C-alpha cells in the first residue's frame, strides 16, 4: 500500500481517520455492502413512493375487486377493500423507515445525554439517579412499556417515535456511560481540562466523538429492532392510524382473511423480513469494520 | 455468598418500587376518567360518584398509591376495575399457561440453537457455517407476528394438522405452534451467539494445548471449549427465559392463549389501572428474579466465579 498524505505525528485526528479506515474495511465486505445497497434501495422506494406505486394506496379502492390473488394488474393482489397491495407495501415502507430512524434519534438524544452525564459524573448522585432510572426501565419488558406509553399518550405515528425511542434509552445510556468512564481517565481529557475547557465542551467535543463507533453500530441494529417493534405496535392498532398503510396494520387486517387470501399476510411479512434483514447485514458488517481488534 | 444474595435482593426493592410508581404516574396522565370507562359515558353523576368512592378513586393520589403498595406487600394486588375479579387469582390462573409455553419454547431453543452454533463454529468458513449463519440471521429477522400467522396458515389451514388457536383441553399439541414460533426465534439468536463465543474460545491457547496432547475433537469441543463458552450463552438464555415468563404478548394474542402477556395487554387497552399495575409488578418480580437466579447459576457453571 503506498503512503497517503502525511499523517500528523501521534495520530491527532484519530476520530476522522478511524471512520475512514472503517469505511474502507466495510467496502471490502461484500455481504455488508449488499445490506447497504438493500437499505439504500428501500430508502429510495420510501422517498419516491408516489412515483413507484401504480395505484393510490388509500383512494383507489374498488369493492368489486376485493381479495384478488396476485395478477398482472395487481402484482401482490388486492386487499379487502380492493386496494392494490403492492402500492400499500410501497407506502408502508415510508412509515417503517421513518419510525426506524426517528425513534433512534429519540433514543440517541436521551441515551447520549444521560449516558454522558452519568459517565462524566460517575460516582456522584447524578450517576446514581440515572442508573437507578435505567434499572427500572430494564425491569419491565420493553414492548409492554412501549404499548403502555402508546395507550397513555394515544395512538399515532409521533407516539410511536417517542414510545420506541424511550424504551431504548437505558441500553444506549449504559453503553455511553461505560465508554465515557474509560475515556475520561485519558490524558487528552486532563489536558483539555488543564487549558480551561468547560465541562460541556469536554464532554461533547472531546469525549463523545471517541464513542462514535459503537454508537453507529448500536443505532444501525436499533433501526432493525425499531422497525420490528413498530410492526407490533401497529399490528395492535397503536401505530399510524388507518387508512394510512403500515405493514403491521396490514397484517392485522389480513388475519381474518387467512383462509381466503393468505397473500395479504405474506406480502407485508416478507417486506418486514427483508427490511430488518438488510439493516442486520449492514450492522454486522459495521461491527466488524469498526472493531479495532478486527483482523484484516 | 449468601450475604451477596441478600444485598442483591435488597437492591431489587427500590427497582420494584420505581416500577409501580412509573406505572401509577403513567396512568394518571392518561386523558379521560377511569370511572367513565367502567360505568359508560351515559351513567348519572350519582352513579359515577358512588363507583368512584367504591374504587377508592376519590382519595388523593398519594393516599391511593400508598394504600395499593401496602396491600401489594401482603400479596393482594386488588381487583380489576372492569370485572371486579381478584388480580392475584387471575395471575395465578394464567401463569401456568405462560410457564408451559416458556419451558416448551426454551427447550426448542436450546436443542436447536446451541448445537447449531457449535457446529457452525467448528466448521468455520465451510458451507455448513455459511448455511447455518444465513438461516439463523433470517430467523432473527422474522417478525413473530408473521411467523405465527404463516405457521397458522401452513399447519392449520393448509395441512390441517394442528389446532390454530386456543388451548382447548390444554394438551401439549395446542402449545406446539406457538412454542415453535418463539423457540425458533430464540434458537436463531442462540445460534449466532454460540457461534461467536465458541469461535473466540476455540482460538485460546489451552485449546491448542488440549489438541496437542492428543485429545479427540469431541472432548476438545464439548469439554474444553463449550464449557468455557457457557457463561454468555446461559446469560442470553436467562434473558430469554425472563421475557418468556412475563408473557409473549404477540404470540399469546395470535394463538389466543390465556397467558400473562395477553392479560397485561388487554388491561392496558382497557385502561384497567389496577390490573396493569399488578401485572407490571408481577412481570418485574419475575424478570428480576430470573436475573438473581442466573447469578447463582454462574457459580455452578464456572468455579472461578465467587461472590464475596
């Protein structure tokens, strides 16, 4: 390998070059790149849904045309109101991916903020309070908590962002706390404090960038988990409300037609499977690429 | 060691306290009056006031909460708003269903998952490893709802081999489909985890030593490697057991099983606060209890683990 531009002595720009190295490792991982391509494809489907879907997912219904098997006109058949299932799946991707990312942003804000606080003030009452709160959240099954929040706040897409974001913060918080605990003992933090940096500056500017690699992996895996959980919530009627198409609610309505129109169950099921699979492939690849101990 | 467990159990108390407080607060920020959901919107103001007093909802919130905690400590979780049934008795009646499903599922997961992981690790890089990795990843990515409905269709509707829902007379084959759904799901996680842990262990020096002194593959893999890989595997199994014992709400709903999961879920939807609080407390106790037992199990698996 021929040497690139001159690196500053001592690897000062560790944060950047580590990410670049990880990206190079990731590009050589064919399975992970397949996952990334699939994620990109699904994102494009979600963004350009109105151009891809042959019919309108809500207004193009025709009761004389209901519960049809897949055909040339309707690639995945029609549902109980005669709506095109393929179009509804395409639009459903919007909800799933939006929930996947938006709920992770909530988790990230809560987990990063509280985790950094607990780690930086480890051993004080701030740390104590945050860790006890995370234990309470952990003592309850997360799906039930998300459901209880969704019922308390009232169903809807924003509720799902918040409910799913909220149940994930404890794990994220502990991850960040552990990382911060090791990093804050290092000399560059002491140096930053010595030259008079404020506490928020030390935490956000010097410590958190070091935590980026495990956070990226956790968030990618978390998107997959959130998409799965969104399916559960909208299956129970707590997600985006009808007539908005979501994969979970489509499976819920399909239940009663399982004898006559099983394709109504299989179409959204396979869509979820594929999406979660894509994020998992990418997450696995990212973990290998970002692990500093990873072998070449 | 017993001192460790006593301290551990004492630490559980504030967590359970927090769980009940969290549930209580959550349900008092809910818009709408719980009494109206019991008597209906058209009840007269007198009826509403009478029911409110009967349910103890006319007292200040802190008093309501403390009364509830006092009774819960004596094992009385109160009565349902909706049908006045004793919550402790309902949980007693429904827990066996969840327990049977949990043990059945966990056995499937152990029998399929761990051997698959070990097998893949031993044959790392071969087609066996590739195939097992793909199958287990797909297993991890399959939503329980989809798997449940698909199995109902294949075995119940299409082949007509197995009952699709309910527990009927309670015989084992009513639990088979739901247990397969949950069991294969956990098995997929187990396989991925066991493979990763086994790969790490198989690279250790003492494995090379064991091979060098001429021990057979079987002894090296099962006696030397697997035994040392057991701690993370058992931790994950314990986590699965914990979440199975609190009731797998989705599976119980799809297969119409009267377990703890569907009990909790119905109560959450009906905003039946006493049931939700009781069920959440029960779930937290089970969850935390499994974790404490797990700490004990480590001592049996790994003689190096000691609690002082």
